[in-house]
C-alpha cells in the first residue's frame, strides 16, 4: 500500500509528537544521556511543525487542483501509445495494451507523489507507544561484561615527590606503582605492579553515596584504599555473578557515553545468595575487599555488604 503526501505529513507529525512525549515524560533517559533532552525537544518540535505545514500545503494544492478542474479530480491525459491504439481501433474494448499501462502514471510506471518508505516510520512509533522498551539491565550486563581494569581511567598529575616508585625504579608524576601488598597473586602485571592514582576525598557524611563506576575505579586504583576503609552507598541492580566467580551475585549498573548502544557494564561482586531477583534495583552500603579483583574475573572487585534495601529505578538509570 502506498502512502500519499498527506499520509507522509501525518506520519512525520506523529513521529515528532511521540518524540516530544517520550522526552517530556522523562522516558528518553532509558535510551540516551539526559543532556540530549533539549535536542530531542527541538527535533520533535521541528518534525511536528514540518509535518503540519506539509499537510496544510498538500490540502491547499488538492483544493486548487479541484477548483481548476471544476471540482473533478484531474485525470492524466492518455500517453501517445495509448492514443494511437485508440485511433487505429486496437484498444476498442477499453483494454490497455500490455506494457502501456505502466506509462499511465506520468510515463514512468509509478507515482512520484507516493512512496512506501514512510510506512517504515510506524515501526518505532508503535514500539514506543505500545511496548516502551525499558532501560538495559542484567541481560545486557551478562552479554557485554568484560574487563573493568581500565574502564574510565584518566591520568592525573600527582604532587611532586608523592609518586611511588614507577616501573623504571624512579618517581614521577601521573600514574604511580605500588608493590601490590595485599592485592592477591597470579597477575604480575596488575596485582604486583598495580597502577594507582590519587582520588579526591569522598563526599562528607556517613556512608557517602557514590556511583558504582567510581566505586570500581577506587577499588582498583585508589592509592589510599578509600572504599576499603570507608563504607559507601551505591545504587544498582542485581545481576548474575559473571565469569571467574563460582557463586554470589553482582550489583551492577551500565555506564554510557552517548546512548544505550555504547553501554559498558560496571559490576561489584557480593558473596552469598541474592536477596532479590535479577534486575531488582537496590541501594547498598558496601566496602571493597582488597585483593579480589583479578584478570580471571575481569577485575570485578568483591564487596562486603553492610546493609541493602530495595529501591525504585532512578530517573536516570545509567551512569556517565
């Protein structure tokens, strides 16, 4: 079934309206970063205005054509081949010779005012209106889980003289190295010469809240072992334990740079039986356990749980 210009205009306005509805309702954060909100509102508004304008112009053109033909829709003039057949009597029964029917539509075999492609726009519209896909969860963590050893790391300059002995045996700014004391065995490149950096102080107050991504980075690289000494509050969802663990479960969250398509799982391992089903959002007070992150478990640090409670999904389910 083809779509005429008026239907195309309606579809354009409908897509824009859905985009506006998803953005205003806040559901867009399940798919992209919150910073894209103003751009989505602008794009949705442009689509609605353009669709309505195109519809009005199309209706005006239809009225003008009807007026020019005395209220009767315009009929395409017969093409020369059909006219010739009529004159010679070959088309007296009213049948169009084979091959000539294609040229009735402007001589090209199709109508330039119609296209089937706009119907494809109904697919995302129906998905957002009927299905409303949720934010990525435990399944995405299991499918995309990988090494967290350098996720989100940024080099920082350490104070002069504060750097530990580096790989060449001297001291320098930037990354420093320690001897890996208390950081496990079997990974000489990481546990024995673990790169460390200076992190800013934790937020003030009891059980300060930080993101899971920050907890993982501090557990892996903090020279002061801040999350090992101080209980912190993290918010994430329950997920399977993953490779390298024979039991337990994960508290996980996905970090994105732009949209859900580039989501990277960040995980904390917890021993024992999960107190809630997979994909349940929880707020947990935890401390990192030294020496538990290793190459064979994708450098996922284990944590001891002080307390945990079920919570609703945050307005922004991703970290950035």
